[in-house]
C-alpha cells in the first residue's frame, strides 16, 4: 500500500512539473510568434510535446522518477524557452536602436519601456518556473533538507543571471549588438546549470573498512586523481565557477573597465562573483586536505595494527 502511494506521488509530481513547464513554455512561444509575426517559431512546440514523451521514458527507466546527474526534462524545456529569450532580447535591441536613430524614429520611448518590461517579466518567470519545477518534480534520492538547500542555491543563481540580462540595457551599451549577444550567451550557459543535479552537496557516508582498504591500497597518484576528479564536491565547484561566477565576473569587469558601465548593483555582484570564486577554491583546498589527512590517518592505524 505504501509502495503504491509512493508511486502515485512520484507520477503526480512528474506530471505537475511538466505541466508547469508546458504552460510557461507555451506562453513564451506564443508571445514570440506575436512579436515577430513569424510562424516558424511554432516549431518550438515540438520541444514542449517531447516533455511528456520524456516523462514516460523517465518513469519507466528510473526508480525514483529522476535521472541521477542530468535532467532531460529541464534540458528540453530550456531548448524551447531559450530561443524565445534570444529572439525577444534581439527584438528589444532593435527597438533601442530605432529610438536612438533620429533619422528613422520608428519607436517611441513609451513603446520601448512597455516592451522592455514585458520581456523582463517573461525572463523572471523563466527563472521562477525553473525553481518551482525543481520543487515539484520527483526528489529522487534527495532528502527534503537537501532539496530546500538546492532551491535556495537556485534562487541566488537566478538573481545573478537576471542581472546579466539587465546589464545589456545600460545606456552606454544598450545599442551594442556584440554586448547583447555575449550577455545572452552567458545567460544561456549559466542557466544550463539547472539541467545538472550537481549544484547540491550530498552528505558523504563514511566507508567501511573494506572500502577504505580498497581505496587506500592504490598508489598515491591514483588516490589523488580520484579525490580531485570523481567527487560531487569538486564537480560542484567546477560547475559553479566555470558556468557562472567566472564568466560573469569577466563580463562585468569588461563592462566596467572598457565600456564604462556602472550601476548601483555592479559593485555588489562583482564582489559576489569574486568571493564565490575564492570560497569555491577554498572548498577544494579544504576537501583535498581532509582527504590527505584521512589517508595518512588510515595508513598510520593500519601500520599500528600490523
């Protein structure tokens, strides 16, 4: 009876999360078609339809209703939504350029303000949909506390991502196509973190003696490589620095130093990116030091027993 109830909850969570993505993705696609008057973008509904095919495959092939490291559901959803954001932001760029073009004033400031607020609202809803979708979808092997921590991390990541999109509209760079395209690419690269289930920290259970002996009996090089490359802690750091804090820091520093862009939140987010990189590197150092300490401790105890 308990097993049947668990299965029903897993199926319900899978359906609700995909319905949320379907609703938001559908609105984004329809809005893109209305703005561009290009019916080709209706083809993006193929990705929305694939969500339910993916749901059937996932529920059939996995025990907990979710894949271990990668979420195909979020990836398919983003493949439908990200093109819409690109199109709307490039359309927004065109509106800004038309306003500044005094010879062809095709758009007024009021038109731009209204359109810009609508695009910003849809981008904010995208981040909220990703967070709510993660909350609704099956938890897999995560505990409720781990899920809560992951959602808080997603909220912090989302605020940073949205600020990158706002930087493209600063007065000194608002008509630069290169700055806009780079900003959109960085946003896309960063938002792909939501497809990975590595931005959380799983508690590491202490291995038994047999596992410890099997691990520490290898050479020092093999142990070091395993400690460095094959743990969720290290991959977590690589993803956070490589997909968001590192690229965002470089982008912001370029805008400040080369383009003269500076607003009230720039100092905070630059400091936030710098501190995040330093803290993530510190985490790796602490982790490797703990691993080395545990290795030496085990060898010492093993020698004493002999």
